[in-house]
C-alpha cells in the first residue's frame, strides 16, 4: 500500500504489528521523522472532523418568517397599507417582526448555553517522533504516528495497538459496550469482527481506564470511525415539526377563508350600492380580522416560555419549534449505557459462605447495604471486603471514580460493608503485586500484616476455582471438594444469566519470612482460599423505571437500543419494566427497513447494534407514522439523533458530536427529565390550541356579525378602528396569558396526538361556528334594540357587548370538553389580571372623552353595562349547558340496560 490510499480501508486488526508498521511506513521503535510527519500532514490534512459552517445570523433570523401564516400576514400588511390603513399595517408588521426577533433570540441563547458544554475532544497527544517523545496538538497527528497513552487519556485518533500493558479502554461512547474492553497487540483471526470486538484496535475519543498503550495511528480526521459517523450526521436532513406542519396547514385554510370573506363582503357591498372605498376598507378589515395575527407571537411566546421552563428543569432546547414536538412523541428510543443505566458498575449480588446476599445502592457513592432474608443474621464480611478494597489500583474520591469501573464497584461494595480503602491500606501496606493480564485473568496484591503477608486475589471465577484448594463456608475454611466447586459454578452461571459480570475473590496467608517481594510472585498464586463471588452490573437508573412507567401511562413506547450484548440488554430491560422481543444487529443486517417496520411494534430491545442500525430503526418507526425521540450520549448515537424527529443528548456524559446532533440536551443526564419535557410539550400544544379556539371564535364572531348586518339590512355594527381595537386587546393580554396555563389534570394519561391531527378540525370548527353565531346574535340583537337611541349609542353598545363576549369566551377556550368551573378556574392569575385590564380599557374607550372621539363611542349607563354583561355571559352559560348535556348522555349510554 502507499500512503496516498485512505488508511481506514485496510483491516488493520487482522494484520500483525510488524505488517501494520510496514504498510504505514513507520519505524515501530523511533516513529516518523519530523519531515515525514510534515509531509503526511500536508497530504492528509489536520486531524479534526469536518463540520458544516454555522448558518449566518441574518439567515437564522429570516428562517423565522418561513411559514405560510406569516406570509399571509405580510400580505395583509401590504393590502392594508395599499388602502391607507397604516395603523393596521403597522400593528400587524410589529407583531410579525416581534415574533421573528423573539424566536431568533431564544434559539441563539440556547446555542450559547450549549457552547459551554463543548469539552469533549482530546487537545494534545504524546508521540514518539525521530526517537524522541513529544507532546503535540492532536490536530497534527498523521497516519503512522506512534502515540503513547496511559490511564485517563482520551485516544486522539484511530490506531492499531503495538504494545499493551494491561490496558483497558472504555468504548461505550462509540460501541455502547458498558464494560471496559481489554486491549492486546496480537492479530485477530481472519473474518468479520464487529467494532466492539476488535481488541487490538483503539478509536478516537474513547478513554483508557487502566494500564498503558502504545499504538500506531491508522486513521485521522474523517477517516476515523468517529469521522464516518460525522459523515452520517451531515447526510441527515431535518424535517418539519408536527406543529410547523399544522400551522402551515392552518395558515393556508385561513388564507382561503380571508379570500372568501373579501370576495363575499365586497360583492354584498356592491350589490347594496355602498361607496366603493368604504366597501374595500370593510372587506380588507374583515379579511385581516379573519387571520389571527397574534398567533405567530403567541406561538413563539408560548414556546419560549416552555423553553425557559425546560431549561430550569435541566433540559436545554436548541430549536424553538422543537419544544412542542415532544408533546406528540409516540416512541422514545433510548440508548442503554449512561442513559437508562448509570454507566457506573455496581455490585448487586454476592455468594459468600454458601449463601447469596443482595446489595442495594447504585454507583460509587458507597450508599447502600448488604442484606439477606428477613431475620437471618449477617456474617462477618471482612474476609471478602478487605481483598475487594485492597486488591485494586483505583480510588473513589467524593463519589467520583478514578480508575477502572469494575474496581470501582468493588470499592463501593467494601464501603457499604464498612471497609475503608485508605484505612485498610494503612493497616496492611502493599508490598508487591501481580498486575491483571488477559493471559492469566487475575490480579493479586501482597500486603504486610504482622508476622504474615496477606495475598489478595480477584479475577475470573473459573481461573480462581482452578487455583483454589479451599473456600470459606458458614463454619470457616473448608476443603474445596467437588460439591463445593459445583456450588460455585452454579452461582457463577446464575449471576451470568442475570447479565452480571462475575468476579471471584480469594486470599492466601504467607509467612513473612518466606516472602520475597522481588521473587517469583506467580508461585504463590495457588492453594488459594476462595472467599466468594461478586455479581456486578451497570444498574438501571432508579428514576428511569418510574419514567418508563409514566411513558406507558401516556401511551408512549420506550425502546432500548444498545451496542451491548443481547443478554445484558434484555436483563436491564426486564428490570426497567420493558417487555417485548429482542433483535440483534446481525438480525437487522438481514432485513430491510420495510420488513423491520412490520416487526418494530413488538420489538422492545435492539442489542449489539451499529450506528447504521440505529438510523434504520428510526426510519422504520417513522415509516409506521411514529413521532420518534431518540436519546443517547455516545458518538454512536449521533446519526440516529439527527434522523429522529427530536434528538435528545446527555449534557454531562454526552460527546460533543452527540450534543451537536441533538435538538435537546439534558444537563442532568436523567432519562426521567424527558418525561417532564414531554408533559411540557403537551401543555404547550394544549395552550396553543386554546389560543386558536379563542382567537378564531372571536374572528368568526366578528365576520358573522358584519355579514349578518349586511344580510339583515342593518348598518355595519363596528367601525374599522373598533375592529382593530378588538383585534389588539383580544390578541394581546388575554391571548398571551392562555400560553401561561398550567398543565390540565390527566394530560399525561392521554395517548399522544396524531402527527397529522389538525388544529382546526371539523368538530372544533363546528364549535367555533356555534360560538360565532351566539356572539353575532347577541351583538346584533342589542345593536337592533339600541337603534332608536341613535347611531353612536347603538355602535357603542354593540361594540362593548362584543368585547365582553370575549371576556366570557376565554373560559370556553380554557376548557374544551370539561366544565370551565373547575379547580383551575382561578389558577391563572395573569389571565384574570389581563381580563380586568381589558374591561378597564373598554370602559376608558367608552367614557373618556378623547377616546370617544377616536373610537366613535358615547357613554353608557350602569344598566347598559349590566345588559351587555348579561348578554355576553350567554356564550359561557350556553356552552356549559352543552357540555352538561353531553356528559349526561354519555352516562346514560354507559348505564347497563
């Protein structure tokens, strides 16, 4: 091969180390020369991932105008200005620009918040070049470089392992594998090897948890596995949110209504012989009234409020329009490691002195206890826990692990049993050790303890069983005979069957005068006393179980998608309450998206999957009509997050690539936070629908009132400025406060709404038409009644009555199917303040002399106000009567014959 070939195309894992170095034209002892490194850097480019240039701010601002409703409103601005109605044009234009500015600000602020989370990529690397060890920027790495790494380092590029000193690498971010993976330098047998099973390869952005590695770089930048995933991300296209689709459809319908209104009113005016200019003015004024110009602003403000609430509850939303998408989510596809689980290995069960014990508590905090059946006495755990604490190179500081996750589980177990690692080490200082190695599969440490040296061992159960001659039973040390071996083997199989990683713990006492710390330590690794077995697993997050139950109640499916083994994934799924079939990545390879979509509903767990499989699963779910949310923290989750309707990344454990691909970032990495976000999304949509019902019923009422007057031969009951006033005050405070409504009871016990559900459904339009007819009849009735007292009085009474209709109609909008007089009747203080403001402003318009001149009004008596209130309240009372009748009918139908 020549170095002009893409170095990522060769199966490096199947070659021995000498072949790899020869193909990469590098010296395994001295590395590349500085000149060679410079030439290769010119040829291959910097070791950084390609990124899409950020969208300019001015284009992001213009994006806020990209929907049909806003276009219709801008058309109304042009029409109003064309006939000289500058006030109306300015008001609508201000509303549209305000909406765009607020949306732009909210999204920009979310991006700024996310910028603080970017801390993932390795910045520097230690390399051997020209026989010298140098520290260079990670961007300057090239294929053929020799990289030196130790525990805690983040791997800066893909590479083939040349030397491994007991090294283990945490690859969960790339493969989903929850356990750290041991690395070695031997070539793998020819054949297909999944990424998670290439034990002689190391990949960009994974982390060494134990030991040291020396590797030769085989791929950099976009040729790495991480670069390949980044390419999948760039290929994914964003789709419109359900709310965007519905608002566009609503805008088109309202534009059609406005066109019909203009044509009808214009035709009637011409037929009646009204002046042409007045007819045009009235037609356009009503066309503007037919369009809820406050809707974009209310939608934006409601989404912004929801965005702020979510941020306070540890969920940062990057895109304003996506806030509501969660409310229509039907499936949440979740990564397992670090999302549904803690990504902190934890001891869950023990086999000790012939009995099985349960261990409570999760993670590395040390909180929890060892327990057995109720009333049974607990034995002395020191012979088991002291080796667990001392046969380890890792440490726990303030609940944070420094070192290997498996050792962390043992240290936390020791703490639960009252054994402190530092105190035990002071009493029995370490003299020597046998490091863990994949060849002998155990680790041993030797500790001074008076006249003896205590040897503590941990490792694979089958290995320590073969090296042990006795074990601890209830009475003490006993010979390890065949029945005892069979008991240990049965417990080991039982623990493994529950997807636990099993470690055996053993010990041996050596006379101090016989021990030589520089001698053959392996000679002592026989005739061991087998102490017990420890079952370790990455446990489910406690709050994830409750969150999944709440998702089920809300009609939302939860599917686990993981790179882990099927047995492990299925066991965790059972603990979380997820029931259903299990599919593996190998099985997914054998079927296409169409066939997968036929089986996707009954499948709950997808195990041993690659990034391409996750995208395939999301596509199959979307093909079934699902609105898909995908959660994850690893690089391997990022393409699926990008393809999902809403991608949710973990902010703490999540990679930079994942956070970039996601629409929402959880700053607490808590799956349960998603449920709160779903509730917020549903509440937002609910509040937007409340506004639409309220605003459109007002608009329908205004149109029917003017149209009714035309058909009945009455004068127009409102002036153009009065129609504008109605729009301003009812689009303003009361409408805005509907966006502040709290979640109604039972909102999370309902199934998700269909993605194609219309905001303005036929049933809803019928109700709005009914409200409009009531408003029209009441307003025109009082208008006709007041004709005898003069035009100014009749206009004022009709105008005031119509405004008060909105006061009562807002309660109909709050409760579509249930009584408005519920426990939440007084819950929205801002709404009550807004309604009081509206009544106060209307009184000002009616009774203040300067306002009377502007609005063509005259003063009303207290009796007139009482009459207007009484007529206007009919819209609420009649709707309450309708709801009561429907409720009684439903009860009678449910009653058994």
